[in-house]
């Protein structure tokens, strides 16, 4: 689809710009994917990518980075108005359809409280709409630095191709061990504070592995399953790569929290209007989000004739009308199943996405999208690589 960007477009900058600290060139690249004028950004003395991002924010450009754990980092520009619209969207969809944000929960966020990433942005958004004033608890106040994430990704690449030196390996192992010890100590203190508030409505969000650590520490202290306030909001997901968990970890976590509100949405950094999950296990799109089901190569919009018994298997693409800082049309790497019926089994109108979303590309593979090369070539030409 010529009118849609691929999800890879937001990390299409030449790696040499990033590696050599050419922040002027990085800004020029970002301008090809943004509606903003970046002439007001002061680049004097920028030392690294985190400093570059802070300069952008200081000039009023809310640029969000992805984690980049699989390689290159993506950068997406938002206006401050975009951020306000995103917060408003989450205010009315987070917890839907069982509850609505009330600003009266004790918040426990199993992640860092600062950093220019989508995860930290979610922390601040949820704190604004769910948290009782003065009752926000983050796992760590250490900033999530993109420069550190990039160094870790580069090291993994060296390990994979056999170029990491023994000294580099020893340094990384030492740093990882020290960080793991700090995080475990933080999680223990965090868990103790959480358990003290279990008779109150709390908001909890974290990775599956972190939920399992909380469960185990709670059981060690004699806290049983299902002892939490029924108006508590609990969200769990991700974080299982390279971690050994029991086969029934999801069931164990569900029993531990008991009859609470499960907060579940389908979204990504590129999407400002996440799709909440209804009681029938279907994802619903907001009115300002136009879902565009594409074929595997991302070249053709699929319709009813491509469906099998009313179900359409497609590559998920969308036009997000909630952003103005950049173009909201994106082709993703996600494989989805769309129910074309005019009404969801939950009774609400509209087409829905089934809760069986996967990726087209397997881990370590490149995802081929037909128009990706054309867009990347245009952007590279514009910045004069």
C-alpha cells in the first residue's frame, strides 16, 4: 500500500549516523517522517542518543523510542496534543468494559519511572488516569537509557557472530549480575509495599516473570491466593524470553490475584489508540482508528471475498487519526484474524480482532513487506547518506 509506512520506516536511519553521533543528520532523518519543524532544537554539545532525545523534548517535540532489544531503535515523533489525545483515549478504554479509570488506585508499576520510551510513557499515562495522588510506586527510579539498550543489543550481535572479546564478555556479565541483584532487591521491596496495600484497590502492571516473583514472595510470607481487593486492576504480559517459568505460569498468576479486573489491550508504540479486550475475548477498535487488513506482502487490502466463514486472516495495518506529529498510516508485522460480522459476540457493534495475534516473521527473521524498500530508499535519499 503506497500510502502506508511500514513499521520499519521509523528505524530506517543509516546506522552510521547513530554510531558516529551525527545528531544533526539524525534530526534531518527524523524530519522526513514528521510534520514538525525541528529548527528550534539545540544540538550544541549533544553527547549521546539520550541527550539528543532530551533536547527534542525541551523544544516541545515528544519523540518516543522503542526498546530496540532486537537491534535498531525506532523513533516516533508526537506533538504535545498527540500525548493529550492518547491519555484521553486510555482514560476511557483502560479497564473497559468492566471499569473506568477513577484516579483513586494505589499504583504499582514494575518498571522504571523515567526514560523516553513507550513503556515509560505508558507508566506516566496510567499514573495520570489511575493513581491516587502520592500513591505511585515504580520498580526503579533509574532512567531507562536508550544508549544502554543499544550497547546491550550491539553486544548480543557480537556474541552471535563470535567477535566479542573475553574482556567484553566478562565486563557485560559483571554489569548484568550487578543490575540483576539491584532489580531483585528493588522487586522485593516493591512486593512488600504492594502486599501491605492488598486490602485497597491497586493498579498493578508488569511482566509475567515479575508477577511470578511477587507470587512466590507473597506465598513465603503467608499471603494466599485471591486476597486482593476486587476493584484492583492487574495487567501482565511479555518478559518470558530466556526465562524458565512453569508451564502453568499464567494460571498460577490468575489464581494469585483472584477476582480482580484484568486490563488487556492490543497495541504498539506506533499506535496511539490501543484496542481493548472485551468480555468475549475480542479486541475492539476506537472510532478514530481505521483498520486496514492487508495480504501477507502488504500490497492489497483484503475484503469479504478473502474471508473463510466470516473470518479474515490478514496483516494488520491501520490509519490512526489520533496523531498529527507524523503520518498515522502503518503496516505492522502482526498476523491477525478479523471477524467481519457487524456485531461482536459480546453484543457490541463493529468488526473485531480475535485474541490469537502472532508475527509473520519468526524470531531472527526479516519480515518482507512489499513497499518497504521503496520507502526506505526515499528516506535515505532525502538525508543524503
